[in-house]
C-alpha cells in the first residue's frame, strides 16, 4: 500500500525538500514512470541534458528506501520523494517496464542484505547443530587486537601533535593537505575513525589560532585519556570509546533498560560525514532531551525519519556515558 502524501513528506530531510518534492510530483516532468510489485522507478528531467534515474524500494524492514542519480546530498532527495508522491496521486501514469540495470542491481543488493543468512560451517558444531551465540574467547581476542591497533595509532598521533606544536602553530597553515590526509588515513587503519575525523577537520580551523589550539588540545586529550583508560570510570571509558569511533553494543544498551513514554519530535538534520549519512533527531519529554542517531553506509538509505513536530511512543535506551 502506498502511503498518503502527508506521511510521505515526513520522510523529507527538511521543509525545502518537501516543498520541492510537491512541485516535482506531476507526470509532465517524468519521461518514464514504472512500478513493480515492490518498487518504483522513473526518469525525472532536471536542469541538465540527462534525466535523473530515481528508484524507490517498498520492501524490506527499512522501507521505503531511495536511490537517485542526482548530485543532491540530502536524503531522501526531492526526486525520490516526488516519485513516491506521484504513485499515490497518479498511479495510472505508471507502466510496468523492467527496472534498468542500475536500479535492478540496487534492489538485488537490498534483497540479499535482508535475506536470512545460511549457517556457515564455522557456525555449526561437529554434530552439525547451529551454535547458539558468538564465541566469547574469539570476541575477547578481536577486542584486544583492536585496542592494540588503536594504541599504536594514538601513540603516533601524539608524536605528530607534539611535533606540530614544537614547530609553531603559525607553520601549520603552510603544511600541504596531504599531511592531514595521511595522518587521518593512518588513524582509520588503526581503527580510530573518530580521531581520524577530527584530524581531517584541522584545515577548517587553521585560520583561527584560538580554535586551532582548542581542536589540537581535544585530540591530545584523547591520546592521553586512552593511555590512562584503566583509571577512568566506566561512563568515562564509554565517552572515550564513542569519541574514538568504537561501535556501540546495541544489544547490551537495550538490555540495560530505558524510558518508555511519548516523545515530542523537535526536529532532525541529515549530513554526510566521511561518506556516511548521519541523521540527528532531537526528542523531548518533560525535562529530558534525547538525541537519536541514525547512520547509513554509502548506497544504503537511512531508516524512515520521525515526523518533526509530531510525537511518537517509544522506549529509548540511552547509550552508556557520563551524560545519560
């Protein structure tokens, strides 16, 4: 079933995208419109000579999902929203031609992602029965290996920062951009993407000595805190790991409990950070404000957005840290 227009527009990243989608939701701007059992696709004529290829997947637990060849960094873009609106208002204009290769490949990839995995030989015991859970010993080895890589990466970062300050902050602006990219790439290899992101931000603050010093101080604090992490409390360690880019153990967070109530959706933003789509949604209830984070890797959509200005009944489990 195709949702009605108002719910569709709640998926828009901002009011401007919603308004633009409404304007595009007319058959005249679409040379091709087609629908399959679980998907939509079409060509939308933009300002260039080649129309944009747009697709919507209405299957899967994260449906609707969107894909478009336009250069917009907003997600979903106005073309994808307009395609969904069009199918709700003008279904008679949709044909049934098979999807182009680009859309078909995307749909097949999504279907494979959501298909239940077959047990692999590593997941079965000698009797052929599937194991009930992960191997704690293997998890501990992987955790220790990652922490060792992070330690080596942050040790190198601290040396880099000391050299930077020793040479004088005025000389930092003369460094080529490749210096920052190289250091950030080393931190990515060391599995500390949070620190890598901060290093890539250094060129943005180079013209402002006070901001540059504060930014470098934050990076240095991360290196010092990591070297002394055993002296930190559990919430402080959680803050540190989050800042460095360690993944959150969602199952443990949910198991720790949360607040089940009706939340007011204040609004949300969508940004592209290191080629990862990040949506921040602010919720409020009583005296509590919560920040909900959603991420999507390149080529994959964010889950549907909560309606800004509306309310939602939800159980929120706060991530571990010093700020609940």
